[in-house]
C-alpha cells in the first residue's frame, strides 16, 4: 500500500533532478543555440561549413575573445566597462607612436601601451569604488579620455609603422606542415587568454571572491571579502586585455587608427551575455563566454553568407537581425537568472 511517506520519498529525486536541470539550463542553452545556428546556416548556405570559412570564424572572433575574457571578470562582479573600445584604440596608437615617431623598439612598444591600458583600468576601478561612482559613468568618462588621447597623440592621422612583434600578434601564423596545423597567432593568443581566465575563475580563491562580489556584495563583505578590491582588480584585468587586443588589432589591420571602433564594445558585451553570464553579476564564466563567442561569430558569419542578405535591401538588415538576437538573449538571460521571480517576491 502506498503511504504519504513513500510518495514523498519518490518525489524527492524528481525535485532534485528538476533543480539540477534548472541549474544546468543556463550553461546548456547557449550551446544548443549554437548547434541550431550551425545546422541552419549549413543548410541555407553553400559556403558556411567549408573548413576555410570555419577557420575564418575563429579569426573573426579572436580579438573579441581577448576583450571578452576581461569583460567576463567585470560582469561577474556586477559592474560594466564601457571604455574597452577606446582602450583598444589607445594602446595601438601608443605602440605605433613609440615605434614610428619616438624611435623606440621592443619591449617598450609592447610593455608601455599594455601598462597604459592597465593603469587606466585601475584608475577606473579606484575612482568607482573610492568615490562611489557607478562604473557605467566612470568608464564612460575614461572612454572619452582614451579616445581623446588617441586623437591628440596622432593628430588624427593613421600610423602605418609598428614593430614586428605587433605584426606577428595580429597577422602571424603558427604552422606545422607535418601535423597539418596552420593557425593564426591571434587565435592562439585568444585561446590562451580564455584558458588563463578559466583557470583563475574556477580554481583560485580570487575567482571565488569575484563570484561572491557579484552575487551579493553585502554578504561578501560580511564574509571578509574586500569587494572594492575585487571590482578594482576586475577593471584592471579588463584594461590589460583591452590593451592586448589593441596591440593585436594593429597587426591585424596593418595600421594604428585613432578612430574608436565602437563595434568592439557592443560585440564584446553581446558575446559575453549571449553565453549566459549575468549582467547582474555572480553567474556565468569563461565556458559560457566561449559559447557566446561561437554563437556571435557563427551568427555574424552566417548572415554574411546568406544569399538573401548579400544583395538588394537585405544587405541593410544584418545589423537589425543581430540586434534582435541580442535583445532576445538579454530577456532569456534575465529569465534564466530567476531575477524576475525574486523581484516579485
């Protein structure tokens, strides 16, 4: 005979399995989306799943991947950095200016711009935490400072001379003919950044403190975490990765341009959010960021390969479609984080 106790015992494993599924859903969903997009573009285009094109996707998202590593740290603390696009421009301009106009060579043309970008990231974090200014406003001001410096240093002119190290970072190739390996150095650099970020967030005390800060600053402080220092560290890391991306971007474009490419900011935040990292902090990570990068790269590349969007009015709807996907991802991000239900409570 079935008793209430037996019924309750049977329900407990079902509840546990549902909880586990809900916990895994934010991680699984981006990769399911990636599979759907990959199959869709493979069927609707003739060139998408070509090995050369798939390698192009990796190259296209490599610079964004470096930026996304640092942005993941910032978003996990519940903050945001709007200065990364200007930091990319500034670090590239500083490096090229030192080489072309001041006749400095390595390691100065690499170390100095990285130091400048890292320092500005630190200043943003320090000003935000010590003066209680939202990072949204601090990094917006820092973006204007960095872009103004870029234009002032170059006097608005493009610089075409830069070091061989910068050229290798952006355009070099790592080739092993016997093993059939032919990868861009930029792609390898992006993979290294993501891997280091993964190790730090997953296996270090600092990584746990980053999550605790974003999940609940008050509780983290009571637990002994210096949350201000975590925010400063996250923005400093983001400044460093922006500087590194800027150096690689100069080598990729074969010039240092003083004009800020705002697409870097939108694409970076979009990729991290698409992967499932919460804008409110405390949930996500590098694995989710990798998923978001692959989704964003697949979507961008797939739309470029769709015959319907290559001619006529369809050319002008690529950004619109990308924006719609990002908008839906933001809504899904909030729903999966459970914030809507907590607010109602």
